C-alpha cells in the first residue's frame, strides 16, 4: 500500500509560504447600489469560505464603511485580497496594515461581525477624527484600537448573556 509522505507535503506547503501567517486589515466603502440584505450575504459568504480556507477575522460595518481584518496563510490571504479588490459590492479599498504574525488575533472567529450600536457609538467616535465615523480619517492605531474595543465589549456582553441566559442582541443595525 502506498503511504503519503507527510514531510514531502509539508515541504511543498512551505515552498508556497503556507506556514507563514499574515494579518491584513483594510477599509472600504460600501456600494449603495447593492440590493437590501447584501451585507448579510457578504458575511455568510465570508464565514463559509473562511472556515474552508483557514481564515479568521473580524468585519465592522458602520455608516456605509467596512473595516475588515483577516488572517491566514500568506498565499490564501493574497488570493482573497485579489477577490476583494475585484468585488464591486464595495470600492476604494485601502490597506491599513499587513504584517506577519506569530499568533492569530481572531483565532475563534471565521468572521466576527461587529456593528457599532446606539449604546457604543460614542466608542466609534472616540477613536475617530470628526463628528461622524469615517475610517478614512483614522490612523492605523485608531482603527486597530477601535476593532479591539468593539470586540472586547461584544465578548463581555456575550459572556454576561450566557450567564443570565437572556437572549438580547448586542448590536443594532443602523
Ligand atoms: C466587505 C467584504 C468583505 C468580504 N470578506 C470576505 C471574506 O472574509 N472571505 C471571503 O471568502 N470572501 C469575502 N468577501 C467576498 C469576496 O470579495 C469574494 O466575492 C468571494 O471570496 C468569492 O468567493 P468564491 O471564490 O467562492 O466565489 C467579502 C466581500 C466584501 C465586499
């Protein structure tokens, strides 16, 4: 019986840089010509594909802007970036940060969806320049701090929810 040579498989993967984990964060503008419910469809598609492709990350949507952080094997992230640039459901994509990482930041999530709500919209503005949330006016540091803060709040609220067993959504759309 023929056996699979795992060391050969690993060597081939390494030749493609699959052992290197990249984290890429970008911002973009939502295309308002999209039909209703398109953001939900984007999220579903992202979650399904990412689970299959070993990608983890977080997607923030607010006031027609996207802010997404994705991490995974370097060739896989590059492939997704090519698709994202061509995707006309959003435009004006700008890369905020791209770095090699030892550990994933979003290891638990195929794509975490973070929407600033009425209660925490002050937080989005805290890291913003101006009176309206606009990631194009924010520095890399401000953007990374905002993603961190939103994900922490959501985790806390989810933890409290599971303790109290109350089914109250953390976010509200709008
Ligand atoms: C804001 C935004 C975020 C997206 N995030 C992801 C993602 O995390 N993963 C993914 O596979 N596709 C994502 N997509 C969709 C891709 O642009 C592309 O349509 C999709 O990967 C194509 O999948 P397919 O090769 O299975 O047809 C996103 C699209 C938008 C507009």
